C-alpha cells in the first residue's frame, strides 16, 4: 500500500515538474496529438462517407495535409475560401496570391496549383479528338477552368479538323488586365500550320464581366475576314469571366 502511494506521489510530482521545466515542449506535443487525431477523423469520414460528406474547406484541409504535415490546416483552408470565394477561385489563384494566406508556403501553393493543372488536363482530355460542337458543355468547362480566374487577359484558340474534332488548344497571347494584342495574320498562319479547317476563339475578362467590347467584336470580324478566303471557318468567339461566359455567335454579333 505504501509503495502504491509512493508511486502515485512520484507521478503527480514529476509531471508538473516536467511541465514547469519545458512547458513549450509539452504544449507542442499535445498540439501534435490533437492535429493527428483530427486528421485521422477527417480521413475516416472521407473514406466511409465519401467526399460529398465533407465541406469545401475540409477537402482543402485534406489537400494541405501532405504539404503542411505538422501544423493546423483548418484555419488556412478557411482563409483560402474567405479570400478567394470558392474552390474554383482557389485553384485559379496565382502562387503569389496563395502565399499571401498565413500558413500557405511555397510547397502548399505548388500543391494547389498542381491540382489545378491536373483538373485542366482532365477536362482537356475529355474534348481532345471529340466533335467539339457536340461537346459544348465540356468545352466551356475546360475554358472556364483554364481562364476564368486569370488576372491578365489571355487569347486562346481551339484548332479543329474537318470533323470539328480538337487538334490543338493554344494560348496565343497574354496581355494586361484589360487588353490582349491579337494579330489576325498570326492566327490564320498558325491554323494553316496545323491544317485546321475551323477555329474557336476564346479570351477572358479578368474584371469578371464577359460582355464583349466593341474592340472584341471588330477584332473577331477582322479574323473572320482574313480566315475565310483560306477556307478556315471561325465557329465562335467565347468570352470567359468569373461571372459566366458569352458566345458572340449566340448573341448574333458575328
């Protein structure tokens, strides 16, 4: 009985003494166990109930597990969504802007952009070699993933063969926040190099509003006038914005 009391006394006296000598070490150890338990529970929910059972910030948390192995990822995940608004906008943000979020370093920002790149490749693979005009939803999904959240204007071209299947997708020019230089002769020259029979023009408006400007319309008509004598058809010019998209053909502007 005496020995048990002595062991109990030693246990009670040693722990406070250790905490007094190195409280930071014990705090870090407790925090680590807390993070590990939370991560295990989140993984279990993902495995058993599927991704639909997790909120957007929780999916971002899990993405950050590998790149932020020893710290809380819930707070950075929530701040990412607060700053950018949605998962799509998080994936579309530049690495520099991602790193403005506390807890998001170089590795985490790179991992997020890696997921964005894989998503874009997946969407592009769904339209490559397929009849683009009958896969319009997939085309728009791809264009939005690639361009909707860019902070500078990009001018892209989808080059199509005689069956309207995608040959290639290329970014021809990158400009400023509200202007991209476009050279109709270069557009047509590249179409001839790829033996394209038709093209779809695509560019983004970083402002978010996809409404075409007068300059957009005039530039499109110039490209059409340059391409038509050479047997190259311009199917459409799509403008992508954060708030949606506009088809010039759909609006009967071309």
